[in-house]
C-alpha cells in the first residue's frame, strides 16, 4: 500500500489531510514536496480543473478532473501534462485539493461537505512533518 492509499483512507473517513507529495506530473499547479491540503468532497459538485484524490484502475492519484459524466456518476482523471489516467466512479473520488502551500484553490471549499480537523502525515494532529521528515508521498505519472 502506497502513501497516497493511506491518505485516501483517511480522507474517505472524513479527515482533512495535509501532506507533501513528490513528482512532476502536476507542475505548475503542484510542485514536488509542496504542502497540499486535501478534504473530503461531494463528487457531484466537481468541475473540470478540480484537483482530486481518486483511485483509477487500482492506483490512487492526486490529479485533475479532465471530464465529467454526471449521468453515469463518473469523472475522468488526468495529470497536468496531458496524460489521461482514465475514468472512475464517484465512489472512488476521495477528496479535493483545497489548498497548495496555504493558498486556497478557487471554488474547492464549496465542494467539501463538512469541515474536519486537519492531520499531518503521521496522523497525530500536527499539520505537517518537518521538511526532512515524513513519508515520501508520490504523485504517480
């Protein structure tokens, strides 16, 4: 189980989680090791361009919503470099990125069903680990 799987479990359980993913697939929206805040989401409120934490074909991604099919209750997930990961159902969209390095993502807060305490990568209530500590979170290409 990868780090994003653990984050997805916590967000699906109702927590808002801060962590520092690594990878280049979301530049310039998210740069490697920037602090991101992901909160539970109401998938029916998603829009193209939202950054979500979702499982597609068995892998958890922190990627963009690139297309919507509301009638079929599914969304298409892609990175910020044009690669389409695939379609996934609303039940596999765990959360929405509400902030990057403390800067709110436009419109994201309105898609969060309820406010919950923020937890850090260690799950102990601390908002973040020290810069050189904590798991190496991954943005999967």
